[in-house]
C-alpha cells in the first residue's frame, strides 16, 4: 500500500495557501494576538477549517450543523493561537490542526451519544472479523462475514451503517489505544505515516504491525483508507474516484477500521 509522508489533514487542498499560512504562523508566534490579527488568522485558515469539517460530517449518522462545527473549529483555532508554545517542538499549523480536529470530534461525540447495545454489536463484529481472518488466513469477504453473523449482505451493510458513528476516528487515534471520541487534545498528535525519532521501540513495532495489516485488506479497502485517512479526501470525492456511492464508501471504511481495531485488540491481548 502506498505511503505518504505527511499527515492527510496537513495536506491543504490549496497548496498555494501554505506560504501564507506559514507567514501568519510566524507572526502569531512573535506578537500578542489582537482582534485584527485574530480576524487575519481566521481568514488565513478558513479553507482549512471548511476542509476539516466537511471531511467528518458524512461519517455521522445524525444531522449536525455544519456552521456550528465551523464556529467551534474557529474558536479552537483562536485558542490554539493564544496557547501555542513555539518552544514545544511543534509547528503552529500542526498544533492548530490538532486542536481544530479535537474540537470537531468532541462536538460530534457530544451530539450523538451511543447506547451500550451499539458498542456491544461493534465488539461482536470485531470478534467475528478477526476469528474469520485467523481461520481463513486472509481478510474475509463480506459474504463470509454476513454468513457467520447469520444475516444477508443487505443486513450486514445496514449493521455497518449503524456502527459508523462509533468508528469514525483517525487511524492514528487507534495507534494511541484510545477509544471512540476521547477528546483530550494531546491524543491527536500521533501519525502512523510519520516516524518520530523519540517514539518508543514498542510504538514503532505496533505501527509496523498495523501497516502490515492494512496491506492484507482488500484492494478496495486499502484504496478507501489511503484516499480518506492519508490523502485527506472527502468521502464524496473518494466515491467519485472509485465509482461507487458515498454510503458504500462509508461502509467499506467502517469494515476496514473494524478489521484494524479487532487485529489491534488481539495483538494487545497477546503482549
């Protein structure tokens, strides 16, 4: 599976904006923010905020107000500018994106509380996928998963739709061992596409295991993970590229992430 060298949400859809962002970031590192510089900051990052909000909205089962999410993301950007420490070793843009992403996910989490039944069904499906993977020594087909669950393909896809809200987390959050919508800001800094010289040997080995597991997924699942989680495309864009419906892309993403989750959980139990 192709690997990128940058966080997908650090890849701006408008590359020409990056020099402007870098210049703005340097300014905010040196001077105290005023109302005018806050407005400049919001203007500079307006495209970034819109891009990040629209990447997550299609994965939510309930209706969320896009404008509300943009306002929350804008507030997170301002808070990031006020709290940014240039001596911490992270660029302002990376820090701002981390705070924006965390604020968006936290708001979505609060807007759609999930019942214990949903989490129980997710766990059951994860166990089924992993058991079949071990038995077959390959990634199971959806027909095989549906048969094991005692349902039809349509029933299985409906289950994936119902589980969508409890799995739409960035892949790097799985690497941190965090579940669902935990919202501490420092949990959004990891990136399995980048090597951190300071990370532990155990973490590097875990990341390698996940990369290997991704390569065992179906080609379609790999493409969805690559385009959405790594390349930073919207689900709508992924659907157009793969010539399938947006809802089908969401189902494929859900199954792929559940496959990775079940594999990761098993690895943790055997350590």
